[in-house]
C-alpha cells in the first residue's frame, strides 16, 4: 500500500488556497491509488519547534543526542519522510520566499550524516528519490508573462530537496490570490487544467 505524506505550512490551515490545491493533488492521487494511506501533518499553526542546541551539537560531529531536544523530533520527521512513497508540500509564498514553519521543517529533515553526506564531490543526498508535489499559493504572480515579483521559493526548494536526494519535483501553483475574484477563478481554472493534464499520464 502506498503512503502519501502531506506537510502543510499555511497559518490559515484548511481555509488556505495552498491547502485547497494540495487537496486536489491528494484526490487525484487517490483516484489512481484508491488504497493509499494519507498522512497529514499541519505545521502552519506554529506547532513545529525550531532546532535547538542539541541539534546544533549533533551537526558538529558523530555525537548521538537523538533522545534529547529537537534532534529527537528531527529523527521522527525524517523517519516519516523515509516511509512515504509520495510527498506533498503545501505552502504559501511569504515575502517572496517560504513561511518560517516550512524553513523549520527543512532544518529538521536536512541533516548531515542522516539525509545527506559530505563527500569530496560535495553534498550527496542519502534519501531515495520519490515523487514530490509542491502546492504553492501566492498573492502576487512570480512566473509567466504576468509575473510581477521575484521568486526565491521554488529555486531554493529545488536545491535543498535535491541535496537530500529528492529530485523528482513537480510544482503546481495558484498565483495572484490577492487579485480580483474573477482573476482568482481564472488562475484556479488554469491550474486545474494543468493538474488534469499531468495526472492523466501519472503512474505512482
């Protein structure tokens, strides 16, 4: 049985546009894998603590502090990620980049000698690759002909997730949510068409 892990980072929770988009991805995946288990983790409410001193100590050398402080939570989050066959990241774009909750999750799961190793050739991911879907909502537009702001979010996500071995990334977005209601309907419709086209040939 496939396991789908969805991690969400909007402070608006299920009322957010990014959650709405991620739910469409979940639904389309379940259409193709009806028996899949969906694990939902909502960190947009600030429930995920920042990494602490024990975590920092673990980065300096092979010291086992896995039962102390945020390093223990890091281990739990990494284990959950390792067990997932498909990952969905649901997030808004905040101030041209990511919300702090998403950065906290990344800091927990991107860990030297655990999810990546440092070699003579550079940093090498230790996780097996799998499909990763990113559902992004933004008040402005950061891509396409009508882009009106920079995008520091998607290049960073490609780089940091690739560093731990996750390279099969597919981005979907609803942009311009701060525009008129008609514009929002338009961008939702276009995104739905992109979803339908993609998942018409997707095989998990």
